[in-house]
C-alpha cells in the first residue's frame, strides 16, 4: 500500500534583505518535496524613508521574478 504524505504549506515572511530571501529560496528549491508544497510569501511594507522603500522594492521585484517559474 502506497503511503500518501500530506505536506503543510510554507509561509515565508520577507522584509528588506534580498540576499537572505535568495538564500532561503535556494534552500527551499533544493528540498525534495518542494514541487509538492504550496508557498505563500508575505512582504512587510517599508518604513517611512526612501532607503527602506528601495530595499523592500528590491525584495518584491525578486519575489515577482521567481514566482512565475517556481513550482512549490
């Protein structure tokens, strides 16, 4: 009898560190169950300054670019 595994969804909370987000995504993609998992990404908003806005925008741009081809 084949055992059916039910996987919990993955929630990823991101803010303004694109290098860390890239590292997490790389490791998630290397997981053997990645293609069978649902990934939900939550992006926090920037603080009230331009530097924070730019960093958050960079993270969101990266997330948008990978979500089109990422099957998790």
